[in-house]
C-alpha cells in the first residue's frame, strides 16, 4: 500500500468511516485496516449501528426471530445484533432448538 493510500486510509478511519468501506476502497481485508490503524496508534473502535438499524434489530428479535436470522436479514454480524438488543434494554433468549408448531 502506498504512503498516500495509507494516509488516506488512516484519515478515513479517524473520521469514523466504516472499516468495511475502507477495506473495499483500498482493496484490503478489514483486519488489515484495523492493523494499520493500530500501528499508527489510533484507538480501536467498536462499530456502532445507526439508531434506526438498532431499533429494527430490537423489533425483529422481539418479534421472534433468532439473532442469526436478524443478522442475516439486516446484513450485520450476530454479535452486532446481540449488542443492539442489549443496548436497547432487551434480553437475550436462551439458546437451543426451537419447537416448530405444526
């Protein structure tokens, strides 16, 4: 990666541009973006979902979908879905197989 690209990537990271977007823009893995930022002394950041997405996560989960189903539907990670439910004051249901009504 060129020095100018590295500087641009770091500026984007510092400005809050999503890691996924930076990885795509600079054709590198998301882990590479985080490693470059770490090497430059930038603090690691937790991705935050926008409020409308967090609300949708909470509604879908409360409506009976599993975290995995919510994550797949919204294109986010299972952990992001879990975090959104908890951040919204919800509780995570116990895991395990669910009984399907016939």
